[in-house]
C-alpha cells in the first residue's frame, strides 16, 4: 500500500512540558497498594484434590480501559470449581473499574462479565471497530468473546462470532491483523489434550501430584479470520497453523523480521517454541528453529511459559523475552535483523538470581523512564512443595543498564521482594496516570497483588494511544517510533502478551532527560505511516490515523475514546 | 545452564564414588591430624568442638536432625541411606568428615535441604573443606543459584585444584552469570587435565560463542561432539557458530542433527523429576553410602562398624529383586 506521511507540529505552546529536571538514575521502587484498592478478588484453581492439569496453568489477567474514562481497569481471570470440587458462588473472573485514587470497584455483574468459565488466557481488542475494547477469554472449556457495548456493559457474542471452539484446555490469545485490512483476526493457543477422561496424576513422594505436560498429547492452535461482519472464520488449517501442535502457553504477535506483517510467537511447554511467520498471503510458516527462537542458546527446548516482545537495546528491532521453568535461565532472544535471533540471556545478566523459581508472567517495560526497557518476571511453584521447599516466590526485577546488560534489583525495589505468591499472570500499565508503570500480579489460589510504582519521577515519558481509521481501530499491530534527541525507541501495539495476559495497549516510553519529542512515527498495520512532530512530554498522546494528534492530555487528565 | 532433559554433553560425575580420593581429600584435615583429632574427639567428646564453635556453628549444628521418619516405607533404598546418614550424625555429631559424608549421602538420595545443612556444618568447622564446597557448589548450580555455586566452587578449587567436577561446573556457573571471560581460563585449565570431558568442551564453546569468537566456539563444540556424539546441544552449538561464520551448509546439517537428537532424547519429558532408577543404580548409590560411612568409622578407629558397613556395601539391597519405587520428587518445584 502507498505510504502516506503526515507531519504535524503540535502548536499549542500550552502543552509544552514542564522544565526538565536534571536526570538522576534513582531506584525503581514499588509499594504494595493491594489492601487499599478495594480489590477483594481471590483466584481459584477450583481444585478438588484430584490434581487436574488445568489447575497448574491458571490464570492470566488484563488491564484495559473498558469504559473510556481514561483510566485502566482490571480484569482478573479465575478458574471455577472443577469436577469433584464443592460449588463456590464467588469463584470466577472479576472486572474492577478504576475509579481513581487507587480505588477499584467490582463491576463484574453490572458489566455483564460474570461468566462462569474456567478462564486461563485473555486478549483485548476492538474486533468490531466501534471504538470500544472487546474481551476474548481462552478457557478450559468453551471460550468466550464479549462485545463491549460502549455503555459500561458487555454482551456475550461468542456464538454469533463463531469463536467458542470446544472443550480444549486453552492458553494465550491474541487479536492481530493478519493482512492489514483493519479487521482484527484472532489467534487462540491451546495447551495439552487434558480432559476429565484423560486425567492422570504423577506419584511424587508417595502422593499424587500433577502430571507432567508431556504425558498428554499436545493440542494444535487456532486462527480465526475476522470477516468484518462480527464473525470469524476458522482458517487454522488453511493458514498452516493447525499443522503444528505444541503445548501452547503465552503468546505474542509482533513483526519478527521487519517486513511489516504481524507474525505469531507461541511458547510451548517442554517443546520447541513456535514462530509462525506471516507469509503475506494468509498463510503462516512455522520457522522458529531457522529464526533461532525455538529454544534457548543451548539448543534445549525449555518449558516456556510467558513471552513479551520489545526492543530492549533500542536498536530498532523487536526482541523477545521468554520465561521458562526452574533451573532454566530466562531466554532473551535478541533480534539480529533479517528475522534472526540470538539468545543472549546469560550475557545480558539474566542468570543472576532468576533461575531457581518457575517463571511465568513477563514484561519488557520501562519502569524508571530512563529510555531502556526493564524486565519483570513473576514466579510460582507448580507442584506440591516437599519439606523445606516453598510454593510462593517474589517477582524478579531486572533493571536495564542501557549497555545490553541487566542488573537484578529485586531486593532494592521497595515492597516488590516482599510480595511473594504463587504467581502466574502479570500486567504492567500506568494505573494512576502518573507516568510510571505499575504492576498487577495474579496469584494462583490467592488474592491479586497491586504494586504502585513510586520510583523517583525525575525522568520524562510519553504514552501513545492509537486510533486507526483504515487500520485496526485500536492500533493493534502498529509500530511506533519515538525520537527524542539521540534516544530512538520503537514499540508495537500488542493484544495479548506475557503469560496469557493483556496489557500495555497504550505503549509507554520513558524519555530520560529529554523534555521534547522530536517526532513520533506510527506505521499502522496496513502499511500507512503517520508522523507527528514536536510533541510535548509527560502525557498520554492520542494519534488518529491520518489526522495526527487529537489529544495530548497531561498526566492527570486523560482523553475520552 | 543445566540443560536437563536434553542430552548435554556428559559432565564428569560429580565427585566420583567418594571414598578413595574424595574421602582422603575430604578428610585432609582429619587425615593429617587423625590421631590427634580422634583422641580429642574421643576424649573430649563433642564438647571440644562445641567449645571451639562460634554461635553460627552452633546454630548450624543444632539444625541437624535425624531423618528416619521422612521417607515412605516402600522406598527401601532411601530409607537405608537415611539410616546410614542418621547413624553418622548420632555417632559423630561434630566430626567434619562425618558431616560431609552425611551431606553427600543425603544429597544423593534427595534430601537436599538437610544435606546442605550438614555440608555447611562441616564447612563451619573446617572452612576450606574443599569437597564440601564442591558438593555445595554443584547443588547450587543444579538449583540455579549461580552466584552461590561460583563462590563455593572457587573456594573448593582454591583449596584443592584437583577437585574432579568443580572446574567444569564453575565454568558453567560463570557462563550463566555472564562472566565468560572468567569461564574460559577455568575451563581451559580443566580441559588440560581432563581432555575427554565433553561437557567442558561444550561449556567452553558456549563461552566462546557468547564472546563472539565463533571459530573457537565451533571448534569446542565439535570437540564436545567428538567425545559425546549423542549431544544434540553440542550440535546446536556447532550450527549457531556456523551460522555466524556464514557456513550455511554445515549449519543446516548440524541443525538437522540437533533436532533429530533432541527429538530422540527420551529424557525431555523427564526433566522435572527423576523418573526413578534401575535396581543397579539404586544398589550402586546405596553401596556408595555404606562404603563412605565405613571409611568414616574406620578413620575414627571403629573397625567393627566399618567392617559391617563394608559388608552392607557388598550387598546393599539384600533380597531386592525389583527396582525400588521412584525417589520422592526432591527439587521438584
């Protein structure tokens, strides 16, 4: 498609940023705000003691603005009682509306999201291009698509959309735009072929425990093509997706080789990971081994759980970070260009105090706004602990040193190291609009953890919210380049990332001491490009396809959709 | 990184069946002053060592406890091993070589936490007890505590440069910590003495690869394959190096071999827990425990017990015809 450049200076001097303080590399500090938030959610695996496989992988979570008030809300997934477990009327996923000042109100029932599915993974995307984010959950059992009505409520449109798809044990999910036509498509990952009638356990220390994933056959994944008429067609076979079965877990859709088309990376548990390369004709070619992302640097297929995609070294290429099992280093696939990657985790310092735990949620996000993306990882055990062992682990925080290496600063990050849990999902977003990315952790069979980022606010930042016209309405698949002096950063808009979670739909860029942004360039998934020049900092900027910025709300004031 | 589940080039078995060399090494302190030590311990009992110990030593020693009730009754081998370990603790509660032996036995049979306590207690008494540092380092490496592993292994090697497994393990720990420039000389020293250990060549290949010395990386991985042709991971190392060197055909060939070997490796699904062991392996492990204990008793002038333990070592599982049950899932997260 022809490229169309749009250059706009932001005229309003009133929007100029405040004077820039001298940069100081302060610590990254989190405070546990959970008790003060009003969030009374408690995740359940719905276990009955029979050790069903589904319990091990529950659950992810989502942060997104469902009511258009400019504040990011929380959708916390949960299981429900499994066969043999007593009923629990409170069990289930919960929606919490962010009402400001770190208060969250449970609006699950009022919003119509009080589903009783066994929710494992989630993706948020505006599949019907009406300006309101819709929610797809990947369950153990039929999956669900909830259409956002734009009035604070949702309607279950699963049947009409044709995306329920049976009784599989689900995993991650992603909206993506396969062909840049502006209509969102849907990738749905599956784990293993666990059903009640295939249930089995392992005997460990004389007692039954969860079976190992390789004791079940892997399940193929699904790809649905959006028709633009509110329906999806299952193109899994035709697109070449169904031909590959791993034991899918977290997934992320990103442009792996810079060809402008969105590819799909899928973690597989104890098997080679998949990279479905978008061939541009509606089909995908599994190319993980050739690309160097099928396994870690040793050549070993890891027990990959979660994945995030981002440019950690600001070389303009999107890298991948993958969270594997205990005694396996996190995997950091550094993009070399041309669709090739190299695992540099050890060289980057990710082997420091991040290996002993089972790792799940993961995010590449700039937590101190220094212009370099840091790494957060959540951890938690799967199996019953033996005497002297523990199930709960604190998160791990790697600070990006800006030289290709990371430092484990978990113990110097305020309350972070005290927040032990049997964690699964992780979402990272700016919940209070103060320009610092906060954390929400979903803990298996426990309450969620909400951590406010209280790092020194010396550095500048910008958030970018996209509104597509011909491209996907929520900007999914767009690539954003922010240029501030000599600091050049790229990010993509993802739907679904981390461990079966969704967050960061408004990409956040730390700017260090740069108090002006020279330009923001958006390459939409359809191939068109917009460039916005001279952008003020410390605010969320909304860029509308083809028309430039319409809203550059400050840190305490956010625009409506 | 320990690539459990796929076939890493074989690492030398941690300290091989202990007694002969290891016990001598372990007991360097004891052997050199065996008579004095035995007399002192016999004459003054544990009180002498307790008197010498600081509060930390006392705390560590106090934490040691019998484990007899910890194992399911059907696991004959583990129960027998624990009985040996508990007996060592009962008879020599403050003898460093006995604490080391106990830690070694417990570690081999899956009681990691108690094993570490025992080894730390031994080190609290003899800070440069090389073999204990080696075992603690290997355990830390296995658990992904690379800094701790490197620390113990370096201390162990400083006390005894001939430790059998410490060199390659230290190289691996340093690689995983991103300290490849330190890993290279450690591994080269190890290889100079142990040229046929595939794991050492593999780790050296990893270090060179991390350092972008792809020609050397390729050579090291090929050497690893020469000593262990079944290593899929070494094939992957060769493939990656060839990729970087622009040798696409060779890269493709080794990538194919990598996939074939990984796919054929039945251990992939077993990475999370030891699936069990053969009766022979069980007997061997238990025999080693008896033999090690026998040496402790012999060194402490208790020949009758030593002889009985040696007899047990000769037939460690009398009457056992079937493999014992899989050991408990120690270390399974």
